[in-house]
């Protein structure tokens, strides 16, 4: 007999992806900020670092400006929020089988 207990382990790629989307959703915030910064445009008066047109490092720094730094209380809170909302609960939605009914025992199911 074998047993596996992953305990409090997490898929770090998913944890990072969900954390990024929580702080700065790609479509709504991050990508537009990156594109603007690649053109040398800074529309955030609180951001004082240089935004250099055509510099991907400068653009990335600008787009990442709202991410909390690892080890800070804000970062720890973000990670805990992501763990609580995406890893430690039953997913939203209801289970249905391919015909829209309750899944049969042992059968496949998908979220609707």
C-alpha cells in the first residue's frame, strides 16, 4: 500500500500566475502599462523611476510597479489570499456530466 500526502504544497507556477492576475490583471492593467511604457509614457505620477522608450526592462519595471516585494507583509498577505481563494477551497461551479446531469459514479465530469 502507498499513500501520498502533499500537505501544504502548491503548484508554484499557478500560485505565481494567480498572484500576478490578482495584483495587476494582464489584459486590463499589466499589458497596457507595458505597452505605454515601451513608448516612453508614464501616466502614474507616483512612479518616479525613469520610463525609457524602447527599453523592455524599463517597461517591465513600470508594469510591475504595483507588485509587492517578497518578504513584505503585503506579499505574504497576497500569497495567503491566493492560497485561500484558489487552492484551499472547493472550486466554484457545479458538476455536470456530458449530458448536463449529475455525474455517474466513476465517470468524468466538468465544471459548467
